[in-house]
């Protein structure tokens, strides 16, 4: 009995010890489990936090990548602008060098122009001095010219007076024409002195008003040689009733002239039918009762070279 009670007591003790151990183990495991749960919660929180950090970092990386791409594009654009700026700078430097060279050339040109201006200034001053001297000389010459003009006018008045006196003193029949001109012309109307090449003779003279010819009259041209014979066959002969005698002349050309227009100039053109010969000729001009004047001229022979 006693043994049974001891056995029961041992069992109870064992049960109590076992219960205590169980409780202690349960408490230990509960504490451990709670600690593990807390740690798990902390771990999950840290994981969540790390995941959030990871996501934030990934987002930041994405933003950084985008910014990096944009920065690369900006860098490319900046490089392009830098290249353009370098090219513009090179062009500017080239233009600057050309401008410097041009400026140097212009500076030399300006220096040359300044020297030329100095030389021209000296020439101008010299010319101005000469101009003053010339002006003085011109003024002196103008005064001399005025004096000469006055003297000439006085002489002209005297000559006019003498001409009037001479006209009153000299018979009109002794006055003749003046300003004779004789031209021997070739077939092409060029003037020649060669008898062989003469195709026509152009003869002209002035009739002064002092001769007092009036009305419509026939004017004769007579061409004679050194023997006072007709130089070429005439159109006809005509008797001229001069103041002291009657003279028969060969007539080679005739014109009807109105002397109401005196003073005047009479012109003849004579076309010889025969060749002219070298020699001295006289062209005389008459009306039916007046001798108007004459002129001598020569036609020479042709030589080899002229």
C-alpha cells in the first residue's frame, strides 16, 4: 500500500514535473514563436521596405535612364552646336584674317593716297601761283587787246573812209572782181594739179558791191593759154564793148546773173571736151560791156611717182 502510494506519488511528481516541463517548453516555444513571428514581421516589413526602396530605385533608374537619354540627345545637339560654333569661329577667323589683310592693303593705299594728296597739294599750290601770274598776264593782254581793238577800229574807220574816197576817185570800169578760186578736179571730184587727170575746172570769184552792176546780165567765162589763144574749143566768140575798145573773146561758159544781190559770188564749172595740156592758163570773166577780172593758174605734167 505504502508502495502504491509511493508509486502514485512518484507518478504525480513525474506528471507535475512533466507538466511543468511542458509548460516551460510551451512558454519557451511560445516565446520563441512570438519572437520568430516578431522577427518575421520585422523581416516582412524590412522586405516590404526594401521592395519599396527597390521599386523607388528602379523608378529612379528609369528616370535617370530617361534623363541620361535626354542628356545624350542634348549632348549630341550640344556637340552639333559646338561643331557649328567651331565652323563659324573658323569662318570668323578667316574673315578676320582677310579683313586684316584688306585693312593692311587699305592702310597702304591710304598712305599712298596721302602721299599723292601731298604731291597734288604741292602741284595745286604751284598751279595756283601760276594761275595768279597767268591771270595777271591775261588782264594785261586783255587791256592790250582792248587797246589794239580800239586802234583796229580806228584804222578800219580810216580804211572805210579811204575806200569810199577811192571809189569816188576811181572809175567803176577799172574795178574788178576779187577772191578768184580755180580748182582742177578729177572724175571723182577730187582736186588735182595734173593736166592729164583734169576732168573739169571749177572757177569762182567775188563781185564787190562797188562795181555797181545791176539787173540781169549774161556773164562770160573765157579760157586762154600763154599765147592768149583759146585753150580749148570755145562755145562761140563774143564782142565785148569795153570803155576804150571792143574786144573779141572766146566764150567757154555763159551764165545769166542777177546783180541785184551784190555783193555776190559767181561760180563756173567748165567741162573741157579735149584733154588739158600742161601749161599756164588765164580765166577771164566779162559781161557784154564790162571786164570783171581774171586769174592765172597752172596745170603740170604727170611724173612717175606723183
